C-alpha cells in the first residue's frame, strides 16, 4: 500500500510540474498614460492577471559603464582569492581527462555577502564576471594538473603492467 501511494504522489507531482506555467515566460510590457505622463507596466500571467508598474532605470550609460568596470574588477579579485587552486590541480592530476572537462561544468557558489546592498546592475555584472573568471582559473589549474599527472599515471600503469607480466 505504501509503494502504491508513493507512486501516486510522484505521478501527481509530475503532472503538476508538466501542466504548470513555463519557467521562461516573457511578460508583456504595456505603456499607458497616467496623469498626462506615460508609465510602463508589465502584465504578468498567473491564474489571474496582475499589472505591475515598472520604473525606468535611473542609471545613465556612463554610470553603468563605471558600475560594470567596478563589478568586474571586484569579481575577478574575489574569484582569484577564493578559488581553491590546489583542489583543481589535484583533480587534474588524478583524473587527467575528466578533470578539465569537469572544471568547465562545475560552478562554485557565488559570494553573496559581497553583493549585499549593491545595485541590481552591479550584481548582474559581478555574477557574470565571477562565473567567467572562476571557470578560467579552474580550467587552467586542472589542465596543469592533467599535464603533470598524465605522464606519471602512464608510467605507473606501465610499471604495474610489467610487474604483473613477469
């Protein structure tokens, strides 16, 4: 009885997930005139329609460039400081082919404490730059470990093979 109930609950969860709203829906943006000035609104489709007012960004393009440069500089500095290079080197040494591939797929946790109280633009630039820099450092150290570890492993396998043949 327990197993049947378990399967029924799993089936209901799957059906709910499939029939639920999509994750990548784009909201419709409308502009309406209120008190003689245009206002932008997002129409969000849920079980009922909601209209949410959208504020234009007060950030100018020059200020956005300054924010982007600061966020990228901070992210690169944090990525270099917080990433465990020894871990990626040993991953490359012990898993010569898998290590570099895994280093490109793995994304470490972002340091959220560094972006508390920052503008949304800063956070977006910071996360993008942090992700790119960590993947670059991870791959570099994993590849170095691979180049060091692969010949050593090949030598050990050869010695082991010769020892078992004698």
